[in-house]
C-alpha cells in the first residue's frame, strides 16, 4: 500500500510540475512577444527565468514564433548566435543557440533606420546564406553544405541588446530569439564555391572609420561548422532546413553598439559590403 501511495504521489507531483511549467512557458512567451514590439518588459512573473530548462526555453521561442506568424509576420530562416568562444564562456555555454529570422524585419542594402526604435541597438556583421536545397541530417560534409548554398551575401544583423532579467542567462537568450531584431542584406551575391569559409576577413566601419575586424574561422572554426550544427539541431527536432531559407551563421566580432547617428558599413572579403544609415 505504501509503495502504491508513493507512486501515486510521484505521479501527482510530476503532473503538477508539468502544469506549472506549461503555465510558466505560456507566461514567458506572452511577455517576450509583447516586449519585442513594446521595447519594455511587461509585468512580473512569479518564477525566475532560470527555472526554465534549455528545452523549455526553446518551447517559449516556438510559441513566440507562432504568435508572430499569427500577427502577420513570416518566418524565413534561422540565425545562429553565441558562436565565438568569448560569448560562450560568458554564458557558460558549450554550444551556440539558434533563433528565427522574420519578414518584414529583413531590409535591403542602404536602409535608413531609427536606432532609437531598438532597445540598446547593436549590430554584428554576418554572411547571409540563401539555401537552395533541402538539408537534413547530422555531420553533413562541407561539400554537401556548399552545394546547397545558392549564394552568399553580406549582412548586418540588428539586435535589441537588452536582458530584462538579471543576471543574463542562457534561458533568456533563447527565449528572446537570440536578441535578434532585424537584418539588412547587401546587394552582392557571391558563389559559395569561391569562398574558403575560414580566411575571409570581416570588417566594421562607422562613418568610414574601421571599428573592428576578425576572420571567419572565429565562427566555430568557420561558418560552415555553424550551418552544420544548425541542421543537426533541427534534425533532432524532426525538422529540415528548407530550400529558400536564409541563414546567418554568426559573427566573428563582438556586438557593436549604435547610440548615435552613423553610416554603418560592413565588408567581408570575397562577399562584398552592406550599408545601413542609422538616424534618430
């Protein structure tokens, strides 16, 4: 009898915890959805975001994505974040995170943007992959990945570089869609077969003055490794990377804050440049 009672109590506790976690996930999803558009954290939550597991944090991200699609946006691809050793060490990670890219937050080269409309606006230079073939599986070879990339463009990823919960956590990073806010895509379209995906230098300029630079190999050994990681993570979710998707595989340099009017230019060897004009 005591064994049966203990089993019943264990099952009751598990079900209660599931119900609590589902409510917590829904509440966090609602808050992150509202915060993306309002630029402020809406309301208090009884539990800490650190109470979520990484898996539950991706469920929050999934819920927010569905809410954004219901609002009229369109998911058009993925971003990979926290690809550098420095950022992974900061958050105690042993692998990157991924998030979604959404239209209409994709802009053409030369776009003029109000930096004050973003929360602690920051940018990163990115290669932008246009995927031409469906991809699924783990540990796909470089040749398969390169053959699946239709073209590579230069890009500027825009961030809402703000953590609403202290200290910053992996959970918030995932729930917030990798603090992604938008993407500017340059006009040039380079053949992937002409790139090493290791030695290309990324440079960032403010008003034509260089701010920072680094080479592609700082992105997990190269952006193809980042793409391979993403495809493997999707495969574990029984998902494929669909043809037509846009992918930004991560940046080799630190986040650059934008807190004044500036012409922002990024240049990537053999890929080209992208320009954005930040106004107020």
